[in-house]
């Protein structure tokens, strides 16, 4: 006599036997839909990645400068940040990444810097396509304009043997202090001449106040913004991140100043 359990098992087995697999047409239909979705989403994804690579690189540069200052104070030695010279490669096998060096023996070998080999110096600071177009040493001035090739007096006075005059190294002392420095990062075609970079091309400046260690990200000012700063006698130093493309207004500047006073 068949039990209820055995009858139930028989019915379940018959149902399983009646199930069929996907047909070739159904598989092709699913693959076609997946390909269509990929074609629609992939360009947007690539665009989003390209949009964040420059600000992400600027954030990484800020983190590197902060780490170098901390290690200089911890070791009690001078460090410097520089970029590869002609025909030189960095630690990643590229020629775009910043190089960190230390003056290991300031008494016997002054001004002799050696590359720092440590976990915090490994890895890429700049994402694909991002590079440093210029390093300006000295407090930012309204007359500083890498787009026109002009240089501030402080920058012109900094001369280092075998160094690209547009990329002088930043030296950080044992107490963590240094000169002011502005690292001009961009994601335009590297083959483009600096003078060919236009006003609204993707550029972010990583600005370091060498005495306080404050670092902020700032896009280059537009001509109308520089004129506003000149008219009001305001320095081009915001001391806080400002990378949005919308033009800076007088109210924006006053609001920023009020925020700094409250701090």
C-alpha cells in the first residue's frame, strides 16, 4: 500500500521531469538585452570615472604632502617632493608620479637626497591621464598665471641644478615647515603645451601654506574673478576647497572670510 509520502514524492518527480531548459532563442534574447544595457551604461560609467580622476588625484597629492610633513617632523630630517627629470622614471615605472626624498646625512652629505623607500610612498598618486603641469614656490599672487607662462618673483628665484624650472622641488624642514607651494594638476593631453591650456580646461591647484601646513584644493580663477580680487584688494588665497565651475562672487568671498574668522 502506497503511503501519502511516497505519492507526494512521485508527483514531485514527475513535475521535475516536465521542466525544460532555455531555448537558444531565449538565450540569444537575454544576451542581446545585456549587450544593449552595457552599451547604454558603459559610456556613462567611463565619463564618471574621468570626471573624478582629477579631483581624486588632487586629494591624493594633498595626502602625500601631509604624510611628508609628518615624517619630516618624526625623523627630524629634511624631505623634499619633486617630479621625475628628463629620461627618469618614478617608483611605478612611470614619469608622472611625485618622488619623495630625504636628506639622510645633513652633516657629511648636505643637500644629498635619497629616495624614501616606505609603504606610504608606494602606489600611484596621480590617476591615469593626470599630471603636474607646474609647481609654483612662494605665496600665491594674482600675477601668477601658468596659462600665460608668467611666473611669480618667488618662483623665479628658486633655481635647482638639473631641475625643470617649471617643476622645482618642494623642500620640507625637520619642523615640518616649508615655503608656500602650489601644485598645478591637470588632465588635459600631456602633449599639449602649457600655454595652450585654456581658462576652463580641467585644472586643480593643490596649495600648501608652508608655515601652518594647511592644504586646500582650488581651481584657477577666471579673468573676471581676478579682476574682482584686484578691485577689492583681496589676495587669491581662499584657505578652503573651491573647485566648483560656477564663477566666484563677492558674496562668496565675504562668506568664506566670515567662516575663517569663526574658526
